[in-house]
């Protein structure tokens, strides 16, 4: 299997970081909603 192109790898990494950030914000507001 060939390596991913740099642009595709960068896009994949950015998408993963964005998903983690949105999940973190969602959990933050979720817990603050019960505080």
C-alpha cells in the first residue's frame, strides 16, 4: 500500500483535530449544563 499524499495526510490530521476539538467543546458545555 502506498503512502498517503502529504496534502491528504494533512487534511486527515486536521479533520481528526477538529473532531476532537468539537467533542471536547460539546462535553464541556454538556457538563456545564448540569453544573
